[in-house]
């Protein structure tokens, strides 16, 4: 059987889209990989709310809002499958295939909303494959889902608001943070001053940032990193970094890396939707219209998967993404669609303008974007930066030929961890700036590993 709408992802955007669609009376199926709704931003939020009530406390304002969305989502009446991993999406007509409880299921739909959010930007530096290296988001995930903190001396390395947020959360949990090493420099704040008036349009974001900076005062800190490498043989023993031409080494047991986030474009690239290069956020993102519709009719992208603007904006885009679908289905009139969309777009534009300040301040430095020769760029196939440079010298002028020469991007992660870095090397070696002239690796199904038996026994599901 089919549904009016399949929503992939149950983060802020996916939940908001589902709630809005349910209010219009659409038949909705939500597929999400996680065990509960919330996405990365509100991971395990229902559990956190129950724990807070049990302990006689309360969630902070942002988390309380997230718990409220999750509660409304659960009460909306939409069909919701947790721990459902989408492995293929076909268009014209739409057919979404997913794994659930060990079985492969395929469901047809009149429209699809992709609300898969963002990925932490992979940043291949020497030593990043050593045991003891994690992303800051992974450390957050561990803390939110299990309440566990990482043992040993922790160094945080990179740039971006999430790096500061992770430092604050880990400090509050009692972690031993020995260093906060940021690539961000004072000149980055100066470069962002033209965007400061727009940033004041979202004072909550600025205030939150100032609080995070204040919470990390007292940690051994360094800024303006020019390069860095992680030390160790069998596991992490320290970090070596350069600031102002001076190299410093410090000892640690764990390194948490974070260099911002980029849209998760796996599905939009899989279905060959049009993409554009966002030079301010240094990433590829799907081309969408005012209704969040891609170049493929009735395929929508909501939330950070269409550009990084944060959780509040993701909710707004989630609601926007279903308005045109509802209008085409006859659930609402075009006049009602336009009336609802006006306020949503106005608020989203305000948040987008405010985001520009953050993008400029925390833009990853060019010295990190292009991996060094001794960095393991493709960790699945163990391809070094020098291997990629040699392949380019031998005539590999694009991602397809580079894969044939080196197998970079052909491992289990399907290029998620290396395509941005290999694109950067290609751009640099071919004498062009990093402006997206070389596209990331193509995507083909299956998006997730599945057995031949699961593929052969794929059955038609219902919403």
C-alpha cells in the first residue's frame, strides 16, 4: 500500500513536518534510524524529561521545547517506525526501501520529505584514525543516551559552536578536559563584523554563544591553529599543533574533533536531484525552491539537510515542506497555504540572516580543508593524501577516475568520510579554489548494508 507522505528522519524538522501534515489529514509514515524521536539535537529527550521529573528538577528552556515537540509528535497519530534504516529511495513514482527488525520493506508514496539533518564535517589530519579519536558529536551522543562520560584526559580540537557546547556539557558532567584547541582566530571575528547587525536579529543565539565561551574559561586553550596532528601508535597519546609558527605538544588520552557540520545529502544525491555549492558553509546542498522542493517534483528537503541553520529553523522548514504537498492533495487551499507560509518564511529568513555571522566566524581554515600528504584521507580503503595526489598527477581529473585509481570512496561509508577531502585535493591540484568545481562522489544503493536474502525478500509495506 502507499501513503500520501513518507518522512525520513524524526529530528526537529521531521517531527514538525509530521505534526503539520497530520493536522491537514494526510496519511503519513515517518521512518527514523534512532530508537526514539528527537534527532541529534534532542537525542533521548523523552528519557531526559522523565529523568528530570523523577529527580524533582526540570529541563532547560530549549530541551523543554524539544520534549514538547516530541510529545506532540507522538500524539499526532502518524505512523512512526523507530530503528528503520532507509537503504534506497526511487523517484517517479516514489518508492522508499528500508530495513526494520531485520526485514527489508518497500513502501510507495506520493511525496517524500527528507529530514535527515547534518553530518559532522570529516577533517582528515594525521592520526585521526587512532583509537581514542572521536567526533564531539559522538561524545555528546554517548552522554545523552547512556549518561557516560569519556575516561582520561580529553582534548577538544577544531572549530564551531558544537565544539564549545560539547566542552560545556562534558565539563558539567565531570569530564577531565585538558585542552580546547580552536582553529578559529581573532581575525575571524573581525571578518564577521559586517554580519553582526543581522546576528542581533537572533539574540538568543548570541547569548547562548557568550554563555558557552564563559563556561570554558579556565580550560587550557589555544586559538588560531594553523595545523595539527594526533600523536600515538596504538592509541592516542597526545596532540601536536602549530600557532603563529610555533609548534606545541600536549599529552592526552582522548581527542574530540569537530569542524562544523554539513548537510547530509546522501539521499538527494542518490536520486540525482540538483545540488549547488554553498561557499559560505563550504558544502554541497540540494537546490530547493520556496516550498523546500528539490528539482524532483514532490521531493522535499527539510532542516539542515538543505543548508545549516539550526534546530529552530529546521522546525520552520519542516512545516513549510508539507504545505505545497497538502495543497496539491487538496487538503488545504492555495490561499491557506500561502497565509501559513508567510509567517514561517519570515521567521526562517530572520534566523538565516543571523546564521551568517556564525558561518563566517567558524569557517574552517584552508590549511585544514586540504589534507596533508601523510593524512589518511579514505580510512575505509586506507588511502593517503599522497596517494590521491599521485593519482591526480597520473591523470585522475575527477572523482570517478580518482576512485578507479585509488578506491577512495568505495568503502563501507560510501564516501561520506572522504568525499569532501578528496574534492578539496582535486580542486587544489587542478589549480582552482575550493569552490565546489569538483563534485563529491556519486551515491548508489544500498545506502546501508543489507544481505542478499534481505534484498531478495523485500516486501511491500504499508504506512
